[in-house]
């Protein structure tokens, strides 16, 4: 994508430009969803460790 954007002719083709922007937006959204899921998983793991340490879970 970065190579496409850096080409001078990239900006001349509005269809390609729009498709690349959509792909960038999709990838950014996917990355944010992954990061949110990762943080939630880390919180769950920490909570489970506390429960095990407190003797609530074996």
C-alpha cells in the first residue's frame, strides 16, 4: 500500500485511491478490534490469577 501511495500516478486514479483508502480503514479497524480483544484477554488472565492466588479457584 505504501508503495502504491508513493507513486505519482496513484493520486490520478480516483477508483484505486478510494479502494486503497477503504483497505487502510478496514485494516485500522481490524487492528483496533484486535487490540481491544487483547486487552480484555489480559484483564481476564489477571483476574483468574487473582482468583487462583486467593484460593477461590483451584
